[in-house]
């Protein structure tokens, strides 16, 4: 495989990067880890004459807890950095577990969270997690900044709400707190996962007060299954198992799966149910842990 | 190096030489039989090893290929004007530019144009080549070539290709070539039948007429890719009236012969050089991109390198997919009465080596059993898919999956232990499997016992299932091999032979044989191989033949060198007696010992000169009978099945390497471990998938999954050394056998663990899940 020729730009500010993207309409693209982009270019599926390397922009880097307890992860943070972050490990152990299973160590060392989200790959486990977690993304350009839900940002398979001259600045995850738990489960038989399910559960006074369920890989695009989360609300201790059964049925009904090398749509619906049970159980356990 | 790390079957090492050959029983001279480190290990792990892609030449150009987007189409026109005018492009080459080249090659059936000639027969077939100053320029120019295609109806499934109205790939049959290696005429019962082989004896109707139990089924083995880390790479240069090609090829002499024919050159004017090779597994046997690379160099008038990507390599050669329909008849005591089978191979767009794979699949379907009546018809069928060819195991994985599945199915029906059923049918040592074949050179009953002991047969943990399966391959190909052993005036040795080191360890093992035979330190043996202008002929590196057959040729060459040296010693050092006595590493005359270097120096009269020992091997003497040897497989497996997801977990694999004599036990074990893991890949995950339009859906390493280390179970490789092979010190080939029984062993073990019978590999989670659901609905 040969990568087509391109010019590499290395801006150091969001404004400078945005200006470059605007200068070469249709010919320029932001470039971070390149694990998806360069592969796509090598395969001849995309070609760009200008790559705008965003890794030297300080505003896009770092992991930090913000006032109010929101966890901010800069767009150019690599999967490996998230996997090894003590902050992430403390506050979102399910995200660390997820990141530890992303692709392979070479991809994790290079690939970034921002790149992963902007590529909107259907098999994005981080997207599923962030959807369930209710995370928000910030976008910036020479014009200014805006913030939106991950759900609104991922517009479809390989398609986001990012304007061509915008950069994804960071992702912000709502605060971890007592009574809240996150869970994640996936099955991978080949390089890309067959199905992944993420879940966030809030427990109040012994009952599930809120539940969010997201699926990736099995469907065309990472998706939040809102009705499925609702079937869990109100469940407590003894009837949790029944509620889980109902949620599994709802998930299998609501998820729009498709046939591919991982298996048929039917089989993937079956897997989504299994994974939902596992992810919701671990989220509930975390939420109810003293 | 710790020899005790290597677990050999000491208790059974009873040295059962079939004909009581005393020489075969004597302990081999060191370093033969020792687990010495790989000769090429350090160079490979440090990056010092140079592969074809690392080589360069003054004025070297780089090539890229334009490939067909259609599975089957007429090429109406190709306009290369814009590409040729692109700055940096040296030449653009299509079939029309090669009137002086014999375009069609093929060692079995000559049907393969080196570049599409008016028609494309699979998506991905090369249509044009661009030679440029650099790869990026060549890639850019590809987009400037305009090809007009007229699409034709296509067929990707072998059964569909045999339908009366199926699209025909080859309007006329390809020319049969002398190297075809199989005896049949190409039967054109249907124009898409590339070859038809039959293996038959006994009265099949009578056998089934008196059967107590008949098992019947159809078994599917996947279309697989023999992933080698190094994709096909070649570099060609015409100079001084000749052609030199550096290539990652297993059989340099076969490639030389095809190149000579394509370019109308005498064999002596074609030089094929094989440097380090990054894995072969059969996929680099015979000719691949060498004629095309040379044609590009011819038109460019410059040296050219063509280095394929993995994606392109998958489009170049794959393994034959097989549908094996078979029924086996047993009497009430479990003796096999007869086996009746039809093998249909999906062999892709060109014959490559599939006719021989079809032949061998037919030979190997009987397994290592005594079968009074057998009838196997085996077809290699053309389809509009990437061409299939040799693949480690060579028809045996496909055949053994069917045959060994049926042994366990029959055992269940007969109420017999699966190993006991096998014991009742195994060939005895010395017993030929079919008329005129060499007598069986192994004791598989003893191997079964070994595997059973190591696996803990009959003591599977709750929820687990176990199985042990065996295979037999008529191996070794043709015993046509030469070797040269040169002893220099300092006593060091150069070993020259045409065997290719493809990672299997021949550079180490063959040097060990030469060192042992000449009685010199291994460090003083230098190995030179796979350069058709520098070393002498070897037919091929395949069929697990190198240690056995090249080993014999090296023994002969060493004997020839020693005989000459003894004569020289007598003539020069003791013309009037006493008689020279040969000793390890030299000669003794009276009470004085002279090493080989001293003999050379004495004969030439100064510190110079050398002796050249020659070894020839052909169908004669010990290697008169065919096959030269049988390669055995014996694999035990322990599995469990996740009932919810259908994921099979392989917990343990036991392999018995029945290699007669392990010249290097460490390498012999590594070959078995590698082969078993490769078998695991195809049993569990590997399968190339085509869509209806004839496009390969997963022709890349993201979607086509070869095993990772995390997929590898606990491996227990054992060696059985009974000195019962035809090779040096009773050696016989290994390295493929442990692959062959894996799929059947997993299927049989899964049957015991979960009560489902899998007849279609790979055993993907979904296939297993569906079988579990079907079981539950019964």
C-alpha cells in the first residue's frame, strides 16, 4: 500500500488550524493519530492533499477534572493515555476497562479519542460509552466555540456534525458520584468488535432512578437506546432480574443490526442482549457499592 | 541449550528399523539430533536479514499494478497515453506491449497469462503495470489508465460453476505441462473442470451392501489465505544477455524454468536468487509475480521491483476451498469396509497448483487406515475468484476434516471408543495404503497412545470435550534433488543446495546434517542456498521434503567428499601404506591423524585448493518407491463451548511429531506448534468471503483474522522418533502434519462438549450458536 502524496501542516493554535482547513476547502483534513485516516488513504478510499496535524495544539491535550466534577478529556489524548490515567481509573473504571480492549497496543499508543469520535466509525466503543455516560463535546474554529451532546455530534456512520473548518476540542463526561455506575461489555471475534454495549445507571433510595444504554458495532452507528434504559427505571434488588430481562428484550427489539463478517443481524441482536445484561449488571453493582 | 526441555518419546524409542538397517539405528553424529539455535535467528530479530524488498540495484524502478474491478469481463480497450506521459513514469505495460513474450505460464496446466490478455477472470487480476522512478508516481499514474471493460456473467461458487449453463472461464483447455506432477489427463467433463482425479480400488457397492453402519455427510473447508508476513516481492534485471530475478519464492528452479519459457532464454541464462523469505506455507511455491516483474523490466529497460501489499498478495494466491461429500461403511466390529467420496475444490480463476491439490486430497481422504474399497473423485473447479494453489497441508486439511469427523461419528453409532475404532483400522507399519505405494513408515497406534496419555483421554473436565485425530499424507513430492559439499583447505565446509529457508529452519537443519556427516564443528559449516546460478538443482521446497530428501543428497555429497579425501590421503600421505582409516573429521594413517583440511593441503601441495563432493537423488534405491515418505498428523484437543455466545474455547492442544528422527528437536516442535495454530485459524475464524458480484469482502488483515498469541491455547508438542523414515538416521518430513487433523479434532471435541456436530469450518460463534439452538429445538 502506498500513501498518496500530501502536504503536512503543523499549527499550534485552534485558530491557525481552522484557518488552514478553511484555506483548502475539500482538500484538507485534521490529522491526529492517523490510525483510521492514513489507513483509509492507503486503501484509496479517501484522498486529501493537506493534512492538518492537530497534535501540537495545547488546547486539545490533557485529562483533568473540572469544577463541578466533570472529567475533561482533550481530543488528542491517546487511548493509551486514557487507559493509564489514574483520574480515569478512579472515576470511570469502566472507561479504563474499555480503553484497555481497544484494538491493539500499537493503535492505542497512536490513536486518539478525538480522532475516534470524528471518524464516527460504527465500531467505536468509546462513542458507545460516551453516549451512555451523557458526555458532551466542544468544537472550536476561528469563529468561536460550541458545545453539544455526543448523541447530536455523531450524525451517522462515518459522519459527524463537525463543520469542515471546526476542530473537536475535548470531551466532557458528567461527574462520577455515589449512586452512579458505568458498565461496558463487548464481544470481538475479529479485529473489529461484533457488538459492544455501554450502560450508565443512577440509583436513588435503592431503586434505579435513571439508566442509559448505548450500543456500538452491531449497528450502523453508535446509538443510544432510550426506551431500553427506561425499562430499567424503578427496578430494585429483587426485581432487578426481571427488569433486566425486559431490557434485554427491548434492546433486541430496538437495535437495528446488520449482516457482516461478524455475523447475521439476528445473531448480533442476540449478542446485544447478552452484553446488555453484563454491562447493566456491572453498572448497577458499581452504583450500589458502598 | 537444554536438551531436556524437548520432550521426546523415550519409552517408545525402540528403533524399529523396518529392514533392520544397522546404520539407521546407530546414534546420529553430533550436532545431528541436537536442539541448536537457528542459524538465521539473530539476523532476523535484529533486522540484519535482507529480504527482496531491502535489496536495490543502480537505476532501480518501482512498479504498481492496475487490477480488474470485475470478476469476469472482456477487456475492450486500454488507453495508457496519459499514464505514460505522467512525469516520472518510465513505462506502462499491458499484454499488447509484450508480443515477444510467451504470456501464458503454469507448471501443471499452462493457463495463466502473466497479465490479463483480452479478458479478466477475477476481480483483482492485473490488467496493466506502471513502472516509475518511485512508488508514489507509479500509484498516481495508475489512475490515468483508462480501461473499457465489457462485463461477462461470472460465477464464484464451485457447485454453481459446474451447472450446465454456468459462465465458462477458459474457452479452451490449458496446455498440460511436464511438471504437472499428476498422472491424469485433464478431463473436460465440464469446461470449468480444471482437473479431475480419481483414487479407487475394491468393490465399493459390495462394501456398502454388507455394512452394519454407514455414516454420511458433507463437510466444508474454507477458502483461506496462507498469511506470510512478507507479501510477494520480486526484483528483475536484464543484463549481459540474461535475466536475473530476486524473489521471495519457495521453488527457485521451478520459477527459473517458467521464466526461461516466457522469455525464450536457455535455463543457464536465467538466474533466480532467493534471499531471506518472510514465510511461505505453500503460498510461495511455484511461479507468482516473477514473469510479470521481468516483463516490466524488459519494457522499462531498467531493473524493476514489484512489491505487493498484503491485500494484493491475498488476490494472488489462496488455498482451495473444499466441499467433501463422503460416506463410510463399517462392519459391526468397527472395521472400515469402504469409503465413497466426492471432493469439489473451488480453485479460482487459474489452475496454479490446484490440479495437484485435487490429486493429493483424493489420496489423503482415506487417511492412515486399511480400507478394502475406496472411490474418491476429486475435482479442481474454475471460478471467478483469486487463484488457489499450494497451502500447507495440501489437500489433507480439507480431506482430513471430513474423514476424521466420520470416524468419531461412526464410533458414536457403533458404541465404540473413538480411539479404539481408530486402532482397529490403522495401517500397520510396513503395510502399503494402496497398491504399489511405499509401505507405511509409522506406528500411529503408538502415537495415539502418546497423545491419549498427554491429553488425559477420558478424563475431560465437566463441560469440556476432548478428541484426538490423525492424518496421513503421501509426502515428499519427487525425490529429485542435488547437493554440493565443498571442503576448503582450512577444513571448513560450504554446503550448497537449492532448498529455500522459508522460516522452517532448513538453513540450520541442513547445516547440522553436513556438519555431522563431515565431522566438523557446526560453526565451520557455511550454508549457501537458493541461487540457481550458484547452487545446484533442487526440485522444490515443499511437501515437507527438505530435511528428508535434501538431507539424503547432503549425506551422499558428504560421502562423495570423504571418499575423494580418503583417496587423496592415501595417494599423497601414504602412497606406500599403511592403509588410510577414515575417522570422524579426517583420516588416521598409522598413529597420525590428519583432518580434512590437512588432506586438501597435502594433495594440492600448498595451502590452497578444495574438494567438491556431489550428491544426487532420484527415483532409485531407497527413494525408488513413491511416495518418498508419509507425513503423519496426530493432534489431541480439549475444548469448552460458551452456550450463550457460541464461542468455542480451545484450552489445550497436544501434537505428536512423528518425524522418525528429529535432526533438531527444537525446530521440529516449533513446526508442529506453528502448523497446529495455523490449523486452528482455519477451524475457528479464517475464511475469505466473496459477495454476489464477485468481490472479495474481507481481503485484508482487519477483516480476515489470523490467530493472535491471545488465541493460542496451551500447547504440548511431543516428538516420536522411531527412526522409521527414509531420510537421514530414519528422519521423515514434518511441519504440515499437525495442521491437518485440527478442524476435525475441534469438531469432534465440540460434539462431546455440547452435543452438536459441526460440518462447516470455520466454526464461527454464529455457526456454533445456530447449531446449539437447533439442538435445543430438537
